[in-house]
C-alpha cells in the first residue's frame, strides 16, 4: 500500500467514513464527522501508522487532508502514490 | 428571574459582537408574539440564542434547551402545553439518543441558587473570563454560562474546540481565566501536552461530567499549580441544576478520589442501602414524561436520589463507589446500558467514558459491524464503543450475568 493510500485509510477509519469515501479534499470545518473526538483518533492513527510524534501546534493546525500531507512531510514522511 | 448581572459581558470571539440589553429585550418581544407557554429552544453558541434563553427566563416562560443538531420535532409534539407550573423555569433533557428521554423540571429558584453556589465555591467575580467548551443545552455548559452571568463576569463564545487553533487564539486574546472540561477533554488535553503557561490569564480548570481518572486529576492539578492556578473537581447531575459538590483545590492531594464537599446550602446523606442522597435548594422539581407533567409542582422536597453509591468521610468529603442504576457514560453523555442490550445482541457495561459490549462468539466482521451500528445508534464516535467477542458470560449463582466480573475483566 502506498503512503497516500495509508493516509486515506487512516482518515476514513478515524472519521467513521465508508471504505470508498473520497477524502483528499476534506476540511475540518466542513465535515460533520470530523469533530474533536475524530480528530484525536486521527492523530493517534497517523502517529501509529507513520511512526511519528506530532507536536501540539501541528495537532491543532492539522485542519485538512492536504495540511496533513504537509505536516507529515515535516516529520520526514513522504506521502505519495 | 434575571440571570444577567448588569456588568456581565458575552462576546462572540469569531465576530467580535457582544450581547446587549437591547438583544434580550428584542428576543423578549419576539417571544411575546409566540404561542404556547413552553419555549422549545435549540441553542447554539451564539449571541442571538443566548439572548433568547435569557429573555425566556426573564419572562418566566419555561424554556427547553435542545441540541441544535438534533431531531427536535418530537419534543414539541410531546411537551407543548399552555398549562405550566408558575415555579417552572428550565427544562433539560436527561440522556442522549437512547430510550424514552425525559425532561428534568428545574425551578427558577433551583437554577438561580445553583448559579450562585457555583460562583461562590469557584470564587467567580467581575474579572473572570470563561470560554465556551461545552454545548449550552448540556447542563454543565449551561451552568458555566449562568454562574458567570450572575456575577458580572465575561463569557467568550467560541464554536471551535480544543483541537482547533481558533479556540486557543481566542483564549489568549480575551485573557480567559477559566475553562470547563469533561473527562474525555482532559484526555485530549494530555495528548495536546497542554501547558497552562501559554495562557497567562488562565487560573481555573473545572471538571465535571463523570469520573476523571485520579492520575489525570493529579496531573492537571500539578500543571495548574505551576502557574498559581487550580483544578476544581466537581460532582453533579442535571437533576441538581446541576452541581452538588466541589473538591477544594487545597485539599485535592489529600482527598484524591473524592468529588468534594457539598455546595453551600446543600448536604449529603448516605441511605441505608448505600445510595448518595443530596439535599439542597438546587434539586429539581421532578421529571416530566408528558406535557401534563409540566403543570405539576415540586415532587422532590429538595432531596435527590442520585443513583450513585458512595460514602462520606468525617469531614464531609464524598467518595463515589459505584452505581445503583445500570447507567454508563460515553464521552460525557449518559446512556442506559439495559437499552443497549435491548437493541443489540450484546451484554453492555460501562468502561469509563466508553461503552464496552460483549458479543457471544462473534467473528471479527461481526465485532466491527456491531461497533459501527451501536455507535451510530448512540450518535457517538466509534472510538467510544468497544465490542469484544466472548466465549461465555460469567454468571452469578442465580443465573444472572455477573456484571462485576465483566467489569473487572477490563
């Protein structure tokens, strides 16, 4: 599985979305399933999946799927097909 | 009843707008033109919705605070009436989405005295600034609002949460002194490596809405101590408008595990079968199952049977040791465990702010499906539900399920 696929899976699981739900354009404010509880699950999933420890500032800045790619990049995780 | 002290301020962090006396007057005028005695009020964290709430309370119109994202038609169908008891001021829902939810009937006297009692023990004054961290239809969120308004303090309205940048920016900009959280939010704050030094005005954290693990109590109390602030552990139920006890921060370390002493004007009693009874001016008038119940007067006589088991030490500190009713909590929302068992082929227990459901010989797929279905039914995130497959349930000699054994297996 590519890292992009892994990231999509992590989002779907944390946000209780169906297996084929599109997630690449997700934004925190726009999606009702993306609340604070889902956010906590998501951060835990990203940390487990990619073996990183995400800083406080990055946790609260991670407000979209695309932002997640950028933030993971800072920790040396390359998200690609 | 007027909850709005002339010095109180309510500021919307996102728009900068503030609540004025004119807003409340306009809301009162609008209400005067509405039919029916009861005001059904899906309340969002906005100036307009707070104005409507305060106006209803001021006019003596009983107001039902509802989840603005919920399906609320059934409330007005069940409870619309012109016959209401003159003491009745506020109606709150008892549980989440399960079963047949009732309304808690609160008098103006109960709401007012609880706001004052809380303000006393938390020492809330005109310089205090609270920020919204909980929905206002939830009794804890409502009591944070009330207890600050009656003392001329400030309430900052923030619709984002602790996982979002805007919340923390607003906390700094508006010099927030006080934040209120339920247990799962403390778990989140720990994950965020919450550091009170980043918010120089912050002095008080309060906690209610279920039992907070003692290691987190100690942890957050110590974090607050580094900035000269405090953690207030509290105990309440919607039925008590809602606060019953607070643990004085100075006694927290020595009384770890206690939910504190009764609020001024209240006291605890332990019944012969070990149930915690609370006596105080803030106890509800009773429940309402139908519209006709809204005409009833006080049926409690100031005594609340909490359904909790506990003990009180010689200095009056209450320790909760268990529950009589089969109730659980998921992310601070009360759920009836028997209802879960009626709807799903599982045996349900409380796993500490999580629901733990045991399914007999379930496959991995069945476990996953049950978890999805139960969390959807509860209207909660799936991380609040744990489903486990079990070969056989532990039984008591009388053949009933041994819930204690299940609980100790967690």
